[in-house]
């Protein structure tokens, strides 16, 4: 008896992404069909054979596959054991319509940086509370896709705009707890979200959402050492919940908030007095 198919699908609260779809198929074959969205596909196990506009192609784990809206395609496993894939269905406006023909001609993009960015975006979308990370990740993915399709490869030079990057840092510092959406920041600074992400990364060496998480972890450390319980610290430091705090705290510091507090030395005000020192 063939192994049953397994699927997960949801609609994230992220403009530009219509649906996230994760699936494991063994013997399922897609008939010819079209989507109204861009289909951004990565294969994590096995391989997929498909016809796109009557031309045969393959999707493998080393590549990112982009299928344009309105173009017929099918799909079936290229290996006996089936395949496991993750798909982002992007709004048709997420990429320029003029790139449809280029995507038909070259649907597979081999780019380790892009592959890693798509993987991280899926991980962010799989958990709540990281809207800025999701928007930043999507901006980087779509910008790199456009570079491949429109210009033949990713941009060689980073965006240098120290003034805008500094202004975004000031905005993030002013909204550590309540957060800031990428669209709101872009509207205040009169630039595109993609420009914001690239300028910030070029100036400070990390994307804006990671900077914000670092500031929140710094605040959480101070609150924990002040004696506040972790659940309250999570809320007051801007995290979605205690699990969200713990995940980022452990990623940055290597320990959980609980272990961090237990490792702390008592302050001078609370440390019990010892015997007088002799000189």
C-alpha cells in the first residue's frame, strides 16, 4: 500500500504571500493546471519532473523553482520514493509581470544564497510574531529573483545609503516593544521596503528584524535581572509570548531565560554580608 500524502497549508498575515503549502507526495501526479499566483517552490527530498508551457523541466533540492502565473504546468515525482516540497504562492503583483516570459524560459534558479533565504522565510512563516522578519525576508527573496530574471544574476553591489539606514535604526530603537512594520518604515522614510532592507544590511551587517530582536533580547536581559518573571518579560520586551522570547534568547545567548537568571550573581544590595576582610 502506498504511503499516504501529507500536506499543510495556511494563509500567513503577510502581504504578498497568498498561501504557504508544505507537502509530501509519493504517487500523486498533478494534472495540467494554472495558478493566478507566482509559485515559488523548493524541493527538500527527492525530485520533481514537470512540463511548463509544453517544455519538460525538473525541480531538485539545489535549485529554487519559480513558475509564473497563468502558465500551464503539471508535476510528478522523478524518484521512486516520492518528493517533499515547500511552496510559497506569491501574489501576482509580487514580481513584475514583464518577467513571466523569462520565468517560462528559465524556471530553475541555482543560487545558494536565494535557496537559504527561501528556507529561512518558510521557517519564519511557520511561527507567529515575526512580521518584520517575514516582510524583510520576502523583500530579499523577491529582489534576488528579479535580479536573476531581469538582469541575469544577483546585484554585485550592495545598496549604500547610510542616512536612510541610520534613520531606520532610530525608528527601530523608538519602537523596540511595540514593533514597526516594514511598510510603515518605508512610508516614513519615502523609500521602498526592499531598499530599506538592503541599505540597513549594508550599513550594519544584519537585516532590520535581527537588529530589532537583538534590542528586545537586551531589554529582556535587564528585566530578567531585575526580577521579573519570564512571561511578563516576554510581553514587556515585545515578544509574542514566552516561547518566542525563549527561542530568540537561546539563539543569541546560548541559554534559556531561566538558566540566565539562575546564573546571575546577586547584586551588592542583595548579597549577604560576609566576614570582614583582613589586610
